[in-house]
C-alpha cells in the first residue's frame, strides 16, 4: 500500500512539475512531492530494483537520439568536441573539488553536483555510487537554471562585442522518417533491457545506463528504429524523482539552506568555465564565436540548441557537440570519479 501511495504521489508531483514548465519538471515535481510526503509520514517507499529500470530506460532514451547523421558529422566537429569534453571535465573536477573543500559534502557528491551531464543521468548514477543524490539533484537543477536563464545573457554580450552575429538559423528538432510505432518502441525497450542488464552484471559504474545507451545507439544507427516516446521518458523521470525523494531527510533540507553561498560559487564557476572553454574553441577552430560559446555551454542538448539558433550559431554543430558531451560524460565520468575518490581518500 505504501509503495502504491508513493507511486501516485510521484505521478501527481511529476504532472505538476510538467505544468509549471520547470527544467526536468517530471523529475523535480515528483522528487519534491515525494520528499514532502516522506518528511511528514516517513512512509515513502521505492524498491531499489526500480533504480536499474530507470537507468536502463534513461540510457535507451539517450541512445535513441543517436542517428547516422551524427556519426557522419563527427569529422568536422571531432577536434572541437574532444577539446570541449576534456576541458569541461577538468574544470568541473576543479569546481567540484572547491565545493568539496568548502562544504560538508563528500567528494563523490561534490563531483557529481558539478558534473556537466544530464540532471537525471548524473543523479541516478550518483545514487548508484552512494553519493548524496538529494544534494546532487539540487545543484544539478541550479546548473540547468543558470545555463538556461543566466549564462545566455552574458554570452549574448560577448557575441555582440565580437561583432560576429550571423543570419539567425531556425532550430528544428530532428524530424526522423521512422514511425513512432509500437513495434519500434518494444524493440528499443528490449534492446535497452538486454544490453543494459549485461551492463549491470558487468559491475561497470553506471553500467546499466551506459550499456543501454550504447546498445540502443548502435541499434538506431544501423536500423534507424530506435524510439523512446516522450511520455515514457517523463514516467521514468517520475520514478527517478521518487527514488531520490524517498531518501530526502529534514537534515538534507537544513544543510542545503546552509550551502546557499556555494550556489553562487557554482553559478559563477559554470559561467567562467563556459566562456573560457568557448574562447579556446573559438581560437583553435573555424567555429564562429556564437557556435564556440554555445558548444561549450553545460546545458541540455535541446535547450542549448534552441537558444544558440537565436544568436547566430551553427545549430547542427552545436547539437552534435552537445550530444557527444552528454554521451561521453555518462560513459566515462562515473569511472573517473571513482578513480579520483580513491586517489584523494
């Protein structure tokens, strides 16, 4: 009964989050409402088996977005993409270490809090590796809000100063000719579950998520049949939010109130990281300033691409690099964090 109530609370919270149109609304709404339910009743329950299911589904969703055209477009953006991912990882480790040294957060939690991957992905991986996922999701939400709401304001000023605004390109979501059929959805889910479970058995950090992503990505590249509908993604986000919400305690809430000064440090850190890496790409490639800056923005693939298109960036290049960043971070970041934690401890 308690599990059923938790699911209902999660879905209601997720629906509210979607209506409010906040970043990752399904996940945040579910997490907040389940957290409140847990704080007042202490009866929120989500079996840990759902963690694996959530990771597999999240990986499949990312993998279904990887298309043949992304692979064909790699040659032109490969060097800037490697530069961006490498610099971003280095600077985020530095930012995470600063957060660790100036707060009560453990090292793994601090590093995941500043990770430039998807909020859902990083929080789920942090949860698996025993980091404090409640605090990770808070900082990840701050990152998303700052990237979408604050950073573009500063980037716009830099672009204008450089005097390189180009003809605005209209961004459109990829229109695939594959049908969103039940057969394709089932095939995608089966591939994700089989490969993802192999990843889980392999004991590789976040193996269920990364293996599912790679498996479905290969499936989609060769057969062009990878499909994960948005409503299913939202439902999975609700489950992910519920998993985190069941772990939120009054102590977590009070501690986040004491970390407000670090929120400012994180936002400023992301801004400087974005500008510095963007300028390095601009100086070392044939990208214009808008494309360079938005390729280095640590936000969501769709969100950044849409904003970039309004400021004269080469949107396809931005979208491909953003996707490469997401795939790289999900695949390698957990392993690097485990290595760093072992070295420093």
